[in-house]
């Protein structure tokens, strides 16, 4: 009798690591880029696939893909 662990199946659907959206401010020319977060802090991330001025998804300190430029709202609950 084979059993499946439903919790493990559920966890497989969720990507690991933290994903954030940042604006790329500069490509450094050495395989890294400068990115500005929503709170104004600047971080250095791996990758130069996104040009300066565009938004990007950053996961585990690396550029993963381009993020859409959508309106942003904060709601207090």
C-alpha cells in the first residue's frame, strides 16, 4: 500500500526562498547589478539580465525575471 504525504505535495507547489520586487538602478559590469527596494535601500544582486530602470523579481539574491510595472497599494488590516 503506497501512501502519499499531502504536506510534502503542498510544499512542492510553493517556491523556496524569498522573492522580492526591486528596481534595477545599475548594471555593474561584473555579473552583478544594483537594485533599489521599495523602502529605498540599495542592494547588490547577481545577474545583469535586466536593464537599468526596469523592475525585477529577485530571489535568493539573484535576478530571476522581469517584474511588471503595476500600481502598488498598502492596506492596513
